[in-house]
């Protein structure tokens, strides 16, 4: 560890902001920089470092959004036929969730996912969908007349 008396220069602050923006813990940042974890805590409270971290998070979120859009735009009819619904859903959801996390937004999209799966199942273009539950509550049962709730 570098002594506490060492000044944290602008390059180190940028490195700390970058590591924090990419989701590294304060202890992981301390290990990566050779600094004491208390120094990392102190640096991460600096308004300039917080602003830089927010800018990096926003750039990363934008990049993930662009990647998600590029992936979706590149999907051909052949790709759609080859990929399972699960593969398609997981790919798009992962990139969307990453972008939302970086923007400090919630990733609770359960209602949207349930609606999309229900629509796909009801369209008849997919094989029969299984019953999907959430903690014992039935969310989707396309074969049932009504969606039961325990």
C-alpha cells in the first residue's frame, strides 16, 4: 500500500473513477491501485471524481444501448429461426439491464417480460409455453382459461 500521505494525483483519480464506474468494489479498487481502502472511500466522495464517474457511466450506458440496438438490427430471419426465444430474450435483456444499471435506473422489467412472453405464446408462432410462476404465483398459463392465483 502507498502511504496515506501520498497525494492522489489526477491520473489516479481518473483510474479510481473508471474502476468505480465499471462496478468494481472499493476494496477491489484499493487492490488495483495499491491504495488503502479508506483512501478510495475519500477519493470517491470528491465531487470532481463523482462527476467523472457519472460521465463514464453515461458513456458506458450509451455504448451498451448502441450495442443492444446493433445486435437487434443485425438479427436476420434465419437468425430468428435458429435462436430460441430464451436466447433472444436473454441477449436483449442483458444489454438493456446493463444500460439501465449504469444510468442508475431500475432493472425491474418483470411486467414487460411477462407481457412479451404471453404475446409470443398466444400468437401461436411458438410451441406451447410452460406455466411461468413467480414465487408460487402463476403469471402465465396459456392453456388455462383464466390465470389462477393461489
